[in-house]
């Protein structure tokens, strides 16, 4: 375990920081960058099978050999409305059940849930999330509801209301700092969430001004400390709230990736550790 914000926690190399990449390359990059764990998305798994010739057993052996865990599997998107309700850009090729099975097979800690599509009431959303949590619990997974700034569930207040009403012990939220601050960015609402219900944290910084719509600006995430979000203060606040969830870095940077996956992972790891050292 690594030290972060004064509390032991896993440091996670988020798959989205490294796309396009296969499973084996992601694991090797995480080791190169000094991470404890990775997050996995469906495309990384599929590339591992198709391009690297890996099986699930091979993936587990690779994780064990490198001493890397799977923190999150991302992201269940059909738990509230059917696939055909999603905008084409956010359609998920993996079913929720497939992601649950993948998470269980890889020994993951958390299934991430998101919602793109037609709005639903808080009560209806809570019932659907509860059902997803029950299914995930049978596979030994907890569920973290993420609130992307351009999603249907797009702020911490709404996400926490749904989780609270779902009333499942394995339910919580995922805090992505870019989405939080590019959305409403209500830190008072974030403080209203019990610290133990923040089940994962993903870090990215951002410029003071947008570069076009949110869906375009998301491609210009900054390394921690290179933007205007005040992330060191936020991490100190999370520590004061008792948040001990894994902390990942989710920065997609073409120039960084052009240096090669291991070098990019080392730079990402150094930036994340520097941020947590500042917040400690």
C-alpha cells in the first residue's frame, strides 16, 4: 500500500489514462509507474484477449506476478435504462452482467456505474441501483455511482441521494475531480457524503477556462497540480472526511502517451504521488 493524504490507500492507474492499450500492457505500465492497482474497462479486456492472446486465467496470473490488483471495473451503464436509450457516443459494448463477471474473475473491488440516457426519478433510480448492487454483491463487488459532468446523473447531490435511497451496504459513489469541478463543483454537497461511502477517487486537474463543450474539454485534462482545481486542498479535505478509498489518476494526454506506455505511467505515478504528498 502507498501513503496518500496521510492515510494508506491503493494508488490506481486508470485504464482511460492509457487508451488504446491492452490488458497486459496496462499491468506492465502500472508496475513501471509504481502503482498498486489498475482500473479496467471493457476495451482493455477485449484488446487483451484479441491482441495479446490472454485468457482470464492468464490475466490473473499476470496480476499476481506483477503484484498489481484490480481496483475498479468500469462502467455499468444499462442498469437504469436499456442500451438503445443511450447516445451513440456513450453506448457501452459490455453489458452490466458481463462487467460484473469480469470484475469477479479479476478479483476487482468495485463496479463503477454511470447513467447516460433519459432522465429517471430519484426513486426509480434508487430502486434500479439497489438491484445492481444486489447482483454485484453476489459476485463480491461493491458499486460506486459516478457522476460525469455531461451525464444524466451529473452531480454529487443527485448521486448521493440515489445511493442513500438505494440503501445497500455495498453502494457508494466515485468522485472524479474533473467531473466534479467541471460540473456543479459543490464541495459543501461533497462534505455531506459520509467518508466511507466514497468508494473510489479519480484525479485529474483542469484549466481555469473550458476548451469548447465539456465533451471536448475532457480531452484536455491536466496532470494534478498543473491546473486550477486546487486538488491538494481537496485531498486534505477528503482525508479529514475519513475517505480511505483507492485514488486513481485519469488523465488522457496524447503527448504524454507518445513517450511510450511505461514512461507515461511513470510520469502519471510521479504526479499523483506528488499531489498526495502535498496534501499529507
